[in-house]
C-alpha cells in the first residue's frame, strides 16, 4: 500500500499549519466553562458586533439561497466603484481577503520566485508563498515597524511580490502615506506590491494609494469586511488594483467564490457609515484605556493604531493559558517568533477592564 503523503506535492507535505484563534465553543468544551461567559479577544474581531444594516440584508438574502450567488459580485463591485471612484473592473472580491492573497499566488508565484515580507507580519503571506514553492524573504521590522527602505533593499531580480501591511498585524504599527507611495514608486516592474489594509478603516485618515493605480503601477490594495465591518464569519474581502491585474485575479478564482449572504451584507455594510464611525471612535477609546492600564502596570507594549495591542508578558504561552482558564482568550505570539508576547484585541470597555484586571492578577 502506498503512503498517501508520498503522493502529495512536496510543498503540501512541508506546508506549516496555520493556528487560528480558538473558537469560544472549543474553549468552553475543553475547560467546562459556560460559552456565554467567555470573552474572545484573539482574532481582532469587532467587539461591537456587525452593522445592523448588514445583518438585515444578510437575512433577506437567506430567503433566496437555493439560487447560486452572483458569480461576478456585480452589486458589490458597483458599490465599491462608487465608494472608491474607480471602475467596477478594478476590483476582485474574495472569500475573505485571505483568498485574494492565495489568488495572487495562483496567478503569479512559480517555484523559486522570491516574495519579500516583513517579520513579524501576517503569517498567511509566508504560508501562501511556501504553498506555491516560492521563497519567503523575511526582513526584520525596526522598532516593531516596517522599514520600507530595508524591504526595498531585499528585492532582487527573482522577487515577484512584496507584502506591505499597514497597519501591520501583529504590531499595530503603520507607515505614512508618503512612505507607502515612495516605496511602490521605487519598485521595479517585475514586482507586485501588495498593500494589506485590513485595519485601514481604524485610521483617522487612511493613506490614499489610488495615485499608484492611476500611474499604472503593479500594486493592489487589500481590504476586508472581517474587521471594522464585523463580518468575519461571512468571509468577504476585496482588492482594488489596475484593471489588468484585477482581470488576472478574476480569472483564477472559482466562479462562485463569494456566497450570496456575504455579498448582500457587504453591500449594506458599505452604506452604514454611522456604524463604522462608531466602531472607530470606540476603538480609539479602547486603545487609550488599554494603553493607560498597561502603562500603569509597567507592561511593555507597542503603541497601536489598529484594533489590537502587542504586549510583553515574559511567558506568552503561560499568560494565554491562565487567561483562558478564566474565560478570556488572547493570542499567544510564539507562532510569530515572539514567545514573550501576547496580542490582545481591543474589546468593549468592560472587556478591556477584565483583561487588565486578569493581567494584573497574573503579575502578582
Ligand atoms: C484579519 C486580517 C486579514 C483579513 O482576513 P480575511 O480573510 O479578510 O478575514 C488580512 N490581513 C491581515 C493582516 C489581517 O490581520
């Protein structure tokens, strides 16, 4: 009998496994806790829930799920085109923006290609790079921030793609618009610059990267409905780019990659600026609350402009485990090469207080 693993591609056999934040139900079952009492601040989800308009639209869409969704996401792309003042042909809609990262791999990565990325940064960049047999070239952050000059210096004739997340996950740091524009303008033509803007809506003034598209550069901006829009469970995100790049990505996706409920919710969420503004305001207050609390406890942290904070606790796995026993789920950072650190999502003010109290208890 053959061992099935030997039949798999070598990239698949050696592919590292992504460790997601633990779902509330799993933790409740494992520890015999009441799921209703568990707080999850592990995956940067929205503590204020979802846009009520999006939920209403999702419910309406549920009455027609015997039909296939609109494979071209016509309504959502039209809405995005209006919001961004771009053409509908300049968008690619994905099953989460993670899918778009994978589509970039499908379309552009060959074995031996190099992909430049910061470290620590979102692990999916590395996973997708490895999956296509390409080589991750990791550039250490400087003071927890992407040093774009160092990133540019790592580009070679073999580089096919470079990931520039701002704000970055897990550090919560951002680069300025001027830095980002200058970086993309300095890239040679054989490199695709991928701006991951999963947390851009939390910024007071997100950088405007559209001039790069107007100039015809090989860039794509990635956005998601999983964070400030509060729709992580529906899986929908998008990329905006030049029309040719968007067309190539649309060619490699599955015909019905985004479900009808997610499309309807996303369209409605884009119209709910009231909800988004409230989330941004509450998040800013939560960041201040957490940062003040951490400062008072003498805990080292990285000042954040996103909806989470990276903090140093000496033994991240221990603090994660102890907090989980108390019904609070945070994210240990060993997988990011930061065993002394944890990442906590900004919660409601009650949740933030509970986190700070548990942290103080553990320090005693
Ligand atoms: C959460 C996150 C995403 C979004 O992923 P989805 O697939 O859209 O849920 C993308 N990039 C980064 C850096 C993230 O933290």
